[in-house]
């Protein structure tokens, strides 16, 4: 597929979405903005997912499902595709996208973590040995910008298709190349980018739902982890495994 | 222009366990004390929504803000040291109570062997046994320190039972041991059947409601499993902000100032006259004059403050002479993970210091005649509670991501157990700390530079003890255990342990040590430098029991000095 055709296709699906969602208000459609925000939760066929209808099963609006960092649906789509390979939906339960991990990562990138505010970011910068840790002058949100763009470029070069449209195995092949540091990026190594992406994905699966991932505590449920409990003093000696209904931070304020 | 404040008897730099204990003891004696702590005030009231793994366990909310200050690191002297830009290998404390807020509470006493390591090893195995190791006796014996250990254990409400092979105690533990669980029982049974002598790990989580010698009331631990890296919302953890600091304040003699970052110990070459500090919020500068300066700012800053203030003679790694920065040590951590396909454990329940331990391979409790290392370590199982982001234990052959990773990390979250060792770490001439030539902190002062790598001694200890932990784990009956990895180079990234030691070590002679056995500087008699910085090597246990004992010893010395003056030893 040529680059021109690809562009057409992604605009196409955005248009389809806009049409389907009934959100087209006169004069508002222009640039990529509309598709960017809500198109994030789009299925491949352009229908909205259940979450996308703004409910989380309790007739409440899931306001957290809004990007605070990403402004471009194509980039967000790469992120969605990548995290799903790291933590896929399968017979063990929901995958990263069902758990809203991309929104978790998005929110994290918009905040203190994405901006490395509690870390030493003074120069001079040198690559360092394998044992000296993170030495990139880039902040994490910049690492994601560079890394996600590079996934796309690499994918286009290698498979002549955007990353999000590849088969799972092809996406894995690319992620592995990044993990093994075979791809040259600007300002950061591909391995560092991959490691942050992997860590952030796992965080998004299991962090308290307050952070927008681990939707409905489904990540915890897979691990039989009951989240926040005030006390186990009466169960700690139990010979039997104890299954406990999970609680989140939300229960502090309920 | 720095504003000069009214003079005080003692100024304390950093208010964690060491600073908190000394503040309480000095205040009790009627000495006027100013405690300067760079981080914020905090206490039990601040842990209302603390069961948040991401915030505290992964983003390290309670730990040091590295944007202001960090260390630089390299494996060896020919490398360029680079800043530790993110927390990883160890988690430095910041804020009232220091790391004592978010520690686990494993509270051991170092072995008698530790304090006389050089003389005992040479006597038993000959001089050649310690070749290449820069070990030295501590200038104090276990028997001399015994009462101080007990003082700390009372303050911290330690619960436990005496291990047969551990140090002898004059008094029973202030609290009973923690509860037995299927996990601790399983470890003990396995260790016993291999001829070892397991006991319940001494714990700083209250096994019962407790009141200490300062009238601090502590609640019973709830086994809530958000302990290490978290503050305790029940006040059930031995924490300086619960155990000692409230009393210090009640004496009316202790003025604790938060957001006060000390940048210099002011001195005339013989004695200190006070300290300079910056209010990290308003950026105002102050000079706090004092009769005595007590430095309790942890290993890193105890060393760095002396170096930047040009107090004491800096260590020279080429010659092995000088003392400030000498004998930086860490901890060697062999361990084994076992996977139990058919069983599920309540791994998500636990308490920081809930566990069981054996001392059979610690210190010189086993014969080293035919071994290529000295010392050893305490081996434990610790049920501190798994949390889902941090704990993704999977069998060795599992990929790092994708479906198989997901499957195994889910399955084994409640089906994997691990055994760990606190292995002793021996000093060598080329592992040390000094000032970095290029990187600076937020106040323009050079960062501390750490030059450190594992040695042959470390690797040999690691391999030998690792086989023992494998044996215990196999005896516990898992479906499989993980392949043991090799100890290669020290890596600053993965969390290992916050048991850093050395830099301002104690001893009997000023040529080879920085402080005497009252933690008083040989080169400046009114300066006391207290903490694990005083350890000439790191032992086979977690350090804080010994840090606490040394803090009580120092407090006694400081009080004595305030009356008599002069070098105390
Ligand atoms: C996650 C974790 C778990 C641990 N678990 C255990 C365990 O189970 N058992 C055990 O024995 N040990 C454990 N430790 C280690 C234990 O916490 C420390 O040994 C102990 O708290 C050290 O006490 P300290 O008073 O010497 O130093 P700290 O607690 O580090 O206190 C030093 C204080 O000085 C302040 N400070 C530093 N520089 C300055 C400056 N320039 N000006 C003003 N203030 C300054 C800091 O902000 C800090 O509050 C653990 C540590 C961590 C991080
Ligand atoms: S495990 Fe016990 S001591 Fe630790 S935080 Fe929970 S209640 Fe407190």
C-alpha cells in the first residue's frame, strides 16, 4: 500500500466514525481533531465499543476515558496496538485495551511521571554502561513520542503497512526488534522505550482503577488480588486460600 | 545573605531513626536540640489512602526527590560516573522519620563475629583468608553493645523469639513473635528437615498492642500487606514518627524544622560551630550555631556533607589511606523462587516483617576452612504481601511479555514463593565514595560519587548460599524452582535493597576509621556521625537493629560529651 493510500484509509475510518457516532456538528469537522479524542476507542469496523457509549455498566459516564496527553488518533492507535501485544486479551481474561491501559498511559504521560519531575534531569548526558540506568535527556512523554513514531516508521518500512494494521505476529516481531535494541532512535535507545512501554502496560493493568486503567478491577480479579483491604488479621493464618471481593481506593470515599 | 539564628546545644542533621532517637534522648536530658529535616512533616494521619501500589510502591512517593539531589555511579575507577537519574537499586528516604516510615521492620542484631570480624577470622583461618578484603574490627564488641540493642528494640516494640544460632540476649523480646502462617510454617518444616534451626523473624510490626519507654502507643499490626514502601495507617509499624519523635517534641527541648536542607557543617578545622541550611521551599539560607553537630542524614549524605564541608581526611582508593568515603558496602542477595502448580497461598496477605529465618549459614556459624569466601547471610522467607504490579514471578523460561507472560504471571501470583538471603558484603580498597567532579545538586554542591562492583568474595558467597536456598526451596515441595542467575556486575537499576553501609566508619584507631565507638569524629570532637555509615562492613542481616543500637550508644556519648568534653574513646 502506498503512503497516500494509507492516509486515505485512516481518514476514511475516522470519517466513518464521525458519521456513525452522530457527532458531526455543522462546521466542526476539520483537521483530525474529532477522530482524535473519541476515535481512540474505536473498533476496527468503526462501531463504538460499549465503553465508548460513555457508560461503564452503571449508567455513569466514564469521564476518565479521555486523552489528556495524546492529541493524534494515529499515535494513540499505535499505542493501543502495542499494549495489546504486551498484555493480550485471551482465555485468561481481558487484555490491555479492555482494561483501558492506553488511557492509563496517556494520563501518566500528562503528569509528573511523563515529565520526570522527581528525577535528576541535569546534563551533561552520556549513554552510559548497561549498569548505569536511564541516561536519556528525553522525558518519558518525549520517549513515547519518539518511540511510537518509530514503531510506525519501522512497520511501514518492513511490512509496508501501519503498525496498528499488522498481524499480531508481525507486531511482535517489531516489538522484539525494539526490545533487542536493533532500532536506532533519536535521543533514547529502542530498548529503553520498550522497557518503559512494557512497565507502563503492566502498571495500567494492575494500578488502582482511580488511574484510569485496571477497568472495574478486572486486572486484579485475574490475579485473585483483592486490592485495598483494611486488614487480614483474621485470615492470615488460614490454611485455605481465601477469595475476597476486591476493593479500590474509591471505597475510601464512598 | 544567610540569617544567623540563636545558638543551640545540639543540631541534628536529618530526622529518621538515628536522628529521632538522639533527639528524644537529648531532649530527655534537658539539652536544647534543633532537628533539621529536608523533607516534609508526616505521620500516621497522612496515610489515609495509602493502599495505592502505583503511588507509593512504584512511583515512590515517600522517597527522595532526585530532581534536587542524587548520587552518581560507576562500576570501577576508569569509568565515567553518571547520575542515578531514577530511583532503582535502593530507595533513599526523605521527610520526617526518613526510611523508618516505609521500611519493613526486619530487626536483627549483628552477630558477635561481625564486630570482631578481622581478629576472629585471622585467628581461626590465618591471615591469608582475608587477603584483598579491607575488613577491620569495629572498636566495640557485641557484649558492649548488647544493652543498646535492647534499648532500640524496646523503642521499636520488636516482637520475636531468640534464634539458637543468633546473638545471645540478656532480655526477652519486648513483644511476642508474629503469627505463624502456612508459608512461614512450610519454610520452617523444610529447614528443620535439612537440620537447620529456623525461628520467627524479629519484627517491627507490632504483634500486640504495645507501649514503649517513651509512652508511645502502637496498635497491633493488621497484616495489611501494604507495608514495605508504605506508611502504616494504624501506627502499628515501628516508625520514628510514632515511636520517638512525639516524645522528643513533648520534652519541650526539641525544635524540629522541616524543609531544612543542610548544605554545610561549619567548622574551624578542629571543632564544628554549627551548620548552614536552606529552606527548600522559600530558598532562604540560615546558619544554625550549635555546641555539637549530630549528622544522621544516612550513609550518602553523612559522607557527602563531611566531604563538601572538608571535615576529616578523604579516602584515597589508590593508597587505601584516609577515611571519609571508605568501605562502602552493600548486601549480597542470593535466593530461590519456587512454583507450586497445585497449591494456592494467601500471598497477598502479609506484613513487612512477617517471616521465618535461619542463621545456620550466617557469620562464622559454619566452617569456612575449605570455602573461598568469609561470612555468609541470614536466610529467610518473608510474607510481606505480594502486590500485582511489583510481583510478577514467573518460571525462568517464560517470555517477558505476551500471552505466556500473562498466563504465568497471573497463575503464579498466588502460587509462587521465594526465599531470600541478607548476605554480608565485605569492603575492598576500590569500592568507595567520593565527590563527583561534574554533577551538582540543586544547591550547587557536588553530588556523591559511588564506585562499586561485586567482588570474587561476593560471587563465591552468592553461589554457595544460593545452593542452600535452592535446597530449602526444593524441600518445600514446589513443582519447579527457577534457575539461579550468576552474580555479575552491580547494576543501579533493579531494586535490590536499601542496605547501604560505610563511608564514615567506626573503629579503634583514627588512622583507619572516622569515628570512635561513640560515633564521635576523631578529627572533630563535637561532631557525631551516626548511621549505617559507621559500619566497617555490612553483616548478614538487615542493618537497622544495629543502626538503632549505635544511635543509643551515640546518644550516651553526646550527653557525656556535653558534660565533660574531649574525646570519649
Ligand atoms: C523499602 C525499604 C525497606 C527497608 N526494610 C528494612 C528492614 O526490614 N530492616 C532493616 O533493618 N532495614 C530496612 N531498611 C533500611 C532502613 O530503613 C534504614 O536502615 C533506616 O531507616 C536508616 O535510618 P537513618 O536514620 O540512618 O536514615 P534515614 O531514615 O535515611 O534518615 C535520614 C534523614 O536525613 C534526611 N536528610 C538527608 N540529607 C539531609 C540534609 N542535607 N539536610 C537535612 N536532612 C537531610 C533525610 O531526608 C532523611 O529523613 C529498609 C529501607 C527501605 C527503603
Ligand atoms: S502490615 Fe502491619 S505494620 Fe505494616 S503497614 Fe500493615 S498494619 Fe502496618
